[in-house]
């Protein structure tokens, strides 16, 4: 092999080496982009949607309370619950609500089947059907209450580049939906959760307690609102807990599941 041939051979090897190096760099870059794409997308949404200041909402198990013996049982639709004797029924179902009232407070209860409402109004925004698919452990049959509590356990400061791809997808999903699924955003100080038999519930602690309760086997959703009829009054929180914990949903599905 003469000098010219040797020189051409070296140049060819050099070009091949450069091409292989470029291919290797492209493959590594593509792999990194694929893995960190959710991370980069989250940083974009964090900036675009101004999600930098989303804070966790502390949650604790609801304190168990006894239902006073003198409380009166009331039934409405599939729901049975107890109220203090001094609170009388003001309206029963004429407006789709059940109202109890005494001299100082009014308690409003609504009972709905949530799926059509969520599908019609919130589903395009929530993407609720995506939750089980995005959950890192592929949790199925996630309820609305469970989704709320999952979301409240995260804040925007919890992001980390060390999160896995699945963890980041789930994290960004929850934080992006947070302004939609948090009751009274910026006003809710903390929450309490309670589950029993076929029901799950959350009390939102704001300037007035509010509860959401959901049956885990039926499309039955209950809201309980407290409203003060006097200025600077707040319904006794233990009494509110007792009302929530007295609720029973009798839809028949529990017996069927057994």
C-alpha cells in the first residue's frame, strides 16, 4: 500500500469514526429527550400556567366523634343522616337541596350522581379517565375523593429532575389540575378525610366548613355546606364531623357486592 492509499484509508476511517460518534451522540440525545420530555414539558407548563406557587394542602384523618343520642334521623333519597334536634327542615328536595336551619346556622345538602356532571363540565379539563393510566402503580378505579387527596399531597416545589418518567407524568397531571379540583383555592387551610363502609369523604376547612362525600360503589355524591346566619359565626366543627360521620348511603350496591 503506497502513501496515497494509506492516507485515503486513514481519512475514510476518520470519517467513519466521526459518523459513528455523531450517531452515538444523536442516540444518547434522543434517549435523554425521551426520558426527560415529561420533565421539560412540566417546566414549560409551570411557566406558562404560572404554577410556581402551588402549595400542599395538609390532610389528616377525621377525628371520630359520637353521634348524640338525642339527634334526629332524616332520610332523603339514598342518604340517611342525623341532625341536632334544634335544626329543623326548611326545604326538602323542592330545589334539589335539603335545608336544615336553626337561629344561627343553615346547613345545605345536595345529592347528585356526579358522573354526568363531571363528564359534561369538567371532563375535558380534568381528564379524569387518564388518572388510572398515569398513576405510577396503575391504580384502577380511582375515586374523585382519592384523586383530590393525591393532588393535595403535592406542591410545585416537589418537582425533581431525579423523578422517574412515570412519576413526573403523574406529578405534572396532578399539579396542572389542582386549580380545578381544589375547593376554594387559596382559602382551604387544611382538610380532613374519613372513610367507612361504602363512603369516602373530605371536610374542607375554610371560613365555613364544607364536606364532599362519595359512595365508592354507586354514582352518588353528597355535598354539605354550612352557612352562618349571623356575622362572624362558625358552625361547631365537632357537630359538623358528627353530621358527616352519621351519613349512610343505602343504594343496594353494598349488598350486591357482598
